[in-house]
């Protein structure tokens, strides 16, 4: 069983306590993002005025365009010389915000520490393009990676992963590849702070208004943006928590104890295991939602844990 001391407030470092207090104070003072059009919020986020600090762009990144389900689909590629594998990355942002280039240092790290070529998909966003647009784009991009891996990168050692909505879409993509195409090509999944039940888990419902990156209202609106009023939120394509998870790859599930999506990770990791899949679970004391986007000693440990997981496969 999980060591209960990881949830003890006494396990939270002074650095993380101070960081959480600063995040909460700063985001509480910002204007309500839901009072602005999504396009404006996306632009503010690109300027570093959202919940996460801005990150420098990778000098080694290139953008290509492939044929997508609704037209041209951009892929952002960061590749070392002679890569030892490929990491298909799906960014977060509540299916509403976020871009493939907003976490370049983290993707550069995957290239440097794990020798992976990183392919990040710029999928369509809700509410302008609700379900199944993002799912369809991620599926198409994953199939491109499968087709092009050997010819373009010289390797078919494949990984998949993402943060928050990106972890959700990673799980959905794995299921689509298995069920629609009969393939399970990824040897590992890096799933960080995902949302796996769009009907909302207890930790989301009971969180309240505290703006520690996200609050209950944010996740409710994100889910509404993606699903609209007519989608069955227990459909496994929408909520992978309800899926048959047989034959899924080894997965590392990571989450902080001060992340309102805590239950999503705990529940999904348990179900992943129940289908006989290798499951690693990393629970980080006091970590806020996707805390690796903020510099800290714990964030470095979490990233090193991801490096070790990938390099072990």
C-alpha cells in the first residue's frame, strides 16, 4: 500500500510550502480567466501571464506539418543526433489552453537525458473544437510517429506521455491505437497529473476555490469545453478511467499531494495495475498541479524519476 506519511503536511518541505503560498497569492490576484475569450487567455499565457512561468524556446526545435483529420496538423520536433528512441508528447492546458512549445526546456531535457527525439503535437483546442477534435489529432499524430519512426529517426523504441490534459489524451491515444488499429507500439507511458474521469473525481469536486494553479471551477469548465452537453462522460474514449486497460504499456504515474487531480492519478494507477500492467506511482509531498513547471529540488527529483523510468525500458 501507499505510505500514508507522504500525505502528512509535515512531509512537505519548506521550499514547497513557500512556493505554493506564492503561487496561490499570485493567482488569486489575477483577473478571472473565464471573463476573457479563450484566444486572449492563450495569448497571455504565451506572454508568461498565466499560472506557469514562461520558459525559453528550444534552439533545436523545428515544426513540420502533416495531414490531419481537419487539415494541416503541426508537429514540433526536438531531436538529438542519432536518437535512441522517440517520445510522443501531448501538452496540457485543460484541452482549452496550452501549446506544444511552452515547455521546451522539459522536452530538451528528454532529448538530452534520455536520448529521445521528442515529437509534440499542436492539437485543436476546445471550446472552438470540442471532442473528438483533440483525440482525433493525437491519434493521427501518433500514427504518423509509428509510420515514420524508422525512416526519419532510425529507431522504433517509442514512448508516449504528457501532463494534465496531455496525460489524459495520452491514455486515450493508447486505447485508440489498440482498439481501432490493433497496435500497442509504445514501450512506456509517462503520465503526469492527468485527468482521467471527466465526470470529476472526489478530489476535484471537494477542492473548492483555492487557486493553486487550478480549482474546482476551472476543471468543471475545462471538462464542459471538451465534452459539451451531449457527450457521455463515462465513455472510455472520454474518461479512460472506465476503459478496459488490458495490454497497456508500463506507466509512470506522477502527482503531488496538493494537486486537485490527486484522485485521478490514484484511481487510474490502481486500475492500470489491476489489468496486469506494470505501474510505477510517484506521489510528491505538497506538489501542486504539474509542479515540475516550477523550479524546486522536488521538481528536479520528479524529473529525474521520469528519466530513470524511461531509461529503464
